[in-house]
C-alpha cells in the first residue's frame, strides 16, 4: 500500500521506530531508529505536563475558593506593598464600609484616614507603625472608622509580612473583620457593670439611711428615760405638789415626741418596703414568676385613685396635678396597672420642682394612649433609649438627692410589655419630659369625660 511507519518495543525494553517504503522494482526498503531516549523524554514530558495541569487546576480551584469566600464574606483581604500602599482590597471591605476599594488603592492608611478623626483617635497607630517597621506580624488590631453605612464601625485587622522570590521584603498581607456588633455588646456589658456598681452604691445609701433612722429612734424609744419630755414629766411627778393641767401638758409633750419618732420610723420603713418590693417585682418579672389577672379597667378611675394618693406629696412640693381622661378601658391587671401609673407619676414628682404634672388618655386605632407630662428637669436625648434599662438613672447626683434606686422605669417597661403594650419617652433637657404608654383597648360603651385639676 505504499510507505508507512510504526513503533515497537523489543524484548530488551528498547523502542524502535520503523520507516518503510515500497520500491519501483516491487521490493521494500526500510530504516530503523532506536528512539528509546526520545520515548523516555516524551514520557517524562507527558508526566510533567500532567503534573502541571494538576497544579494549574489546584491553583484555579484555590483562586475560585478565595474569590467565593471574598465575595460572600463580611471579612476582607488586603495587601500592601513595601511602601505600605494598598495594592489589593477584596469586596468585603466595601460591603462593610460602603467605601469602594479603588479609593484606597495606591494610598497608605494614614493618607486615607487623615480627615477621619474617629479613626485617628481610636487605634494605637504608633504601635502598628512600629510593628510594621520591624517587619513583624500583628493580630487583633482594633480601630474605629467613620463609614458610609454607619457613623462608627469597629474593625479588626491582622497581617503578616511577605517577601519576593529573592527574599526581599515586598509588603504586608492580611485580613480585616467587622466587629462592630461585638464591640457594641462589650460596651453595653461594661455600661451594665458600671450601672450595677452605681446601683449597689445607691442601694447601699438608700438602705443605710432609713435603717439608721429606724435604729436610732428605736434606741431612743427603748430608753424613754433619756428623752427630755419624759424626764421633765418624771421630775414633776416626783414633786409633792402636783397640778393636773401641768401634768397633762407634760404628758402631751411626751406623746408628741414619741409620735414624731413613730412617724419617722414609719416613713423610713415605708421607704425600705418600696425598695424591697421593687427588687422583688423586677426579679419576679425577669424570671417569669409574676402572675397577672387581666380585667377590664377604666383608665379614668385608676388615674383618679393615683392622683388622690399622691396629692399630698404634690401639694407639699407646690406641684399642680392635672388629669384629663375619658371612658377608655383597658384589659389589664388592675393592681399592676395602678403600679405603672404610680411609678410614672411618682417619677415625675421626684424630678419636678415647680409647675405641673398632667396625665391624659385617649383611644387611637384600638389602643389607649396614656401620657404623663411634667415640667421637670428633663432627660438628655442620649438617655432616651436607655432610661428604661435596669439600674439606669437619669443622673446620678440628681437621683441620689431625690432618692430611689433606678428600678421604677424598668419595672414600668416590663409591666407594660407583659400586657402587650409599649412605653416611650420624649423630652428636652430643662423643659420637662413626657412618658407615653400604649395599651390595647378593651370594648367600651358610651363615653364620659373626666377633667380635674
């Protein structure tokens, strides 16, 4: 059929390549080459190619894995050259901060942060600079940054130096993370610890003062002979000449003295009882042990009762108590609803030196909205969200001078929420505050208006 070529292996393992061609005379001519070395080289090349292909596939898989993680993670990867200028930032940085990576490429951190006072003031940048100048790795470097998503984000960086093929320092590579949630949680925990310490300090003061009063006056009552009115009465009765009117006058002085001690002991005892009840109530609420018995309660009647009970205290301070309610009804535990009102009105009285306190109610979209407005010292705006927290007090000095342990509003919030409602506050410092409670309305029939001053 003409010329052909083929390869075959000899029994000794060597390879031969055969070239064959027909001649015009009808014969065949051929030439044989020993291609063993060529076959070995070809085998080595194929093996090398296979290894290279496998390495390329592994590299591609690693790059895809890196890209997938970078694309979905809130963490990000970064790289800087030997001059500390960014050469790479993964997409996670923009997802966390809203800042495109291209705005940092070619810049150092110092150049990018030079107008960000939050960033400059938050991290120990000198320590980081010294660390990087010494070509040492670093971990858990924490700083804050003003981002385009949040006013303040807390970020964490780790990095290590890398070198080129000749061993020359080429820059830093590392990873960054958004730890704002953790930082906020830590800050809240630390604030809670401070609040608890403040609470214990105030609690110690609040318990020690009435106990000192009780024990002090009880010690006097235990030794009536040292009381001046008692001593005067005894001296008079020991005289030979006695006048009934004088004796009665001296007796009245003794009675008044003892009665004043009793009133002070009672007042201190009531104060202690209020503190203990607050602590027990809050504990029962938080452990789920507080039992409520819902019933239909007319808001106006409950408000009138509270105004009447606190009227004397308001009158003593020269504060006018006003209320305007209608025939709204709520389905609540009557005792706990009264406790909510007493805590809110009592809190307003505590921080109001002059003016008035007004309690109003109205039904809006199936809810009864109850507002307690005062003309007191007001609450700073930054405390509006935390004023209902446990152990939180509007102002330590003011609260301590007015008495109280900072649990009243926390109890109000818990009780309102148990009844399916909400409570909030609006206030301007120095211009009073308004606490607003929203509770689900019960069915009502008819309407009547109650206005009292």
